[in-house]
């Protein structure tokens, strides 16, 4: 499919009112792509985590896994599990909040 045809399809979907704008069309397209290819979603989560763009918890959430299973997925793909100062600070903040609630 050529880019001209893709542009034409985008124009039709937006101009006909099926989608209010190109951004909404792209978001819906990505959601459909991720639903149809869960392996793609996992690869993206692994890539984001390995570049320190998402946390361990967010990576697990994206993959639909619990944290321990996401850690296993990281190990299987040769990605080290880092505890960064941000993560440590977040834990301290959470502990402080919990202690304050008591």
C-alpha cells in the first residue's frame, strides 16, 4: 500500500466524520495493532524499559503481567533489572505516605 493511498484513506476517514481528527485515527489504529499483536506490545514495553523510559510497574502493566512475570520476561530477553534512585525515592515516598496514614 503506497503512502498516497494511506493519505487518501486518512483523509476520507477524517473528512467523513468517522474520526474527528488524524490523532484520534492513529490512536485507534495503534490500539487495534496492539490488540492483534500482543508480542508487539511486549517488545515495545521491553524496549521502553531497557531505555529507562518506563518503570518496572508500568512495563508489567503494558504487558498485562504481574511484576514477577515481567521480571522473568526481562531476564529471558537479557535485560537487566535496575533499581534507580527514582525508584528508591518513590519507595521512600510511598513508605512515608503509608506511615503518615497510620
